C-alpha cells in the first residue's frame, strides 16, 4: 500500500470539508519504527469524522445518525485512498464496518 500524502489530502479535502493537520513533535536522536506515521489529518463532514495517517484511517460519529450526502462523500473518498478495509494485516480479518443508514435526499 502506498502511504497517503497528508499535505495533498489536506489540500483536496479542504475544498469540501473542515480539515486540520496535527503534526507530532520529533527528536533528532529518537529511535522509533513509526516516526513517519505520527502526523494526522482530520476531516469533518456533517456527522462523520475521518482521522487519517499515512497508512490508516479511522471513521467515526460522535452520535449515531444517518449519513448525509456530505458524510457519504467523505466515506467514499477515504475508501478510495485506503485500499484495505480489514482491521488486521491478515486476509481473514473481515470487515469491521458496522451497518449504517443514509439520510433521504431532500427534494
């Protein structure tokens, strides 16, 4: 899997969503395996929030509600950027996404 370019994601998502980038502090002498994966971009739609690092995304709602059109746009974007939907690196991990409802479009 190719890592997500957080700066490019921030620029693209800022056109449609409320976004923020969190940069974690680094030290020149630290020894860490995942030092390049600390930074995050957070994108907020109407009820859905996505927290994204270069290799992982977490989607959540603070309160369970039907997804709006804007929520579905964010969900679709995240699933296009991250090609893996299992919670583990193993192929038998299964899909951990709970069932959700989509709000009716207003005419």
